[in-house]
C-alpha cells in the first residue's frame, strides 16, 4: 500500500495575493503609525510643526 502524504495547503499558498483580512490589518497598522506620528508632531513635544 502506497502512503499518501497530505500536505497542508497553507504551505503552498505563498504566491497568492494577500487576503482581505491581511489588507485590513495592514491598513489599520499603517493608519495607527501615521496617527502616532501626526499626534507627536501636532503637539509641541518635538517642535516638528
């Protein structure tokens, strides 16, 4: 009897485009970083603007 190896499909999906969840998480992280920079700059802590 030949053994059938079932590989996980997640390991083979490296070339697929990013999913909607990953897009949402990335957008939230970028917006968070931008808001931190804007808040730090808008308050006169560093005198950026």
